[in-house]
């Protein structure tokens, strides 16, 4: 698959693709080494760790650009997001204010009904798999292709037990181009704070 982003349609295909069976959607985000979540945290009936306290997701199930407050965008040096609708759910592209070649795409994966567990259930399709936490919420770096050396890193964050958000960093310049996963982590933490109302 051509992973170079030159147009929105290519981006949509790169961010989330259909994979596996049972109609579960997957992302092609790239992983990074991280602290593994304990398997004892796994929710009964679900393969992913249980979300400790469901976040208020009403705003992001219709507009993925609401994943960040204006102050959070400013602290991350991101411009206003550009929203769109995909078959996987609402998506938003944030570009770095000083360098539009650096962007972060976020998708509220409403197509899946079992949140992060649907991502766990298709992990056999991934070349890399690393469990982590973002702001105290279960998350995983997962990818069919490892693009970290090319400035691409993605992260799925469980915001409720029924909903996960996919964050895909795609940086061409600066420190994020050689080490993009910390950018995804920071975005995820800012998103959690935004959804907490902070």
C-alpha cells in the first residue's frame, strides 16, 4: 500500500482499513515500545483491559475534531482540525501550525461496537503490537506495517469499553519525523484531558 500522503482519499485508506473477520475495522497505525498493561486488568467478556472510568464521548462521536480543546491544540502547536466522515467513523486532520507537512489524523472508530477489544481481536493482522496506557486509559500501538522510521506512528485509545479512538501521526520534518510515537502519546494524553473536561 502506498503510505505517502498526497491527498485526503489516500489518507483515509492509510488511517483505517478493513481487516479480519466479523466486520471489525482496524487501523494501520505504527507501534512503539511501551509499558504493557497487565492482563489481570482485562474486562470480563472483552479481550482488552477495561476502561477505568468511561469518558464523555458525546462530542467526538459526531465530530472527531472535538478530541482536542483549543488550548490543547495550542499546547501541541496544532492548527484547527479539518473534519470529514469515513466508513469507520468521524475523522479529523490536525496540521502542525508551523509545518503543514506534519499532521495528526484522529478517527473516532464508531464502526466498532466493542471498543479496544475489537482491536485486540484482530491483532494477528499486525506486524507490531505494544500495550500501553494513555492518561490512565488502556491503549495499544498496533500496525500492519512499521512506518516509524518514516515518521508514522499510530495509537488506539479505549475511551469507553465500547469506543476506541485511533490517532495516526504522520510527520515529515522535525523530531517527530524520526521519533513519531511520543507525538501520538502526547496527543492521546491531551485528548483524555479534553474529554475529562480539563
